[in-house]
């Protein structure tokens, strides 16, 4: 039981570090005070970003399938 919890925490923290590094590489149009703190906070939501990415990707696949269906008619 404890191993499962520790593994889950380790996976979550690894995802957080990865997301924080990815967000840190994004450059906005103007410098923003507190940007690093905001990026660290937003990285905590990496499971939500992963879900949204999968959702947008699946919507794109459905759109492509619909376009193929329309062009086949």
C-alpha cells in the first residue's frame, strides 16, 4: 500500500518537473513579473493539461475522419 502511494507521488512529481520545464520554455510577448512562480503553479495541473491535449487531439481525429467521409461522397 505504501509503495503504491509513493509510486503515485513519484509519478506526479516527475510530471510536475517535466511540465514546469516545458512551461518555462514558453516565451510570451512581454516579460511578466512572477512568471516563474506562475509557471510552477500551472505545472501542478499537468494531469489536466494532459487530458486537454488528448481531448483536442481526439477532436482533430474526428474532424479528419469527417472530412474524409465528406470528400468520399
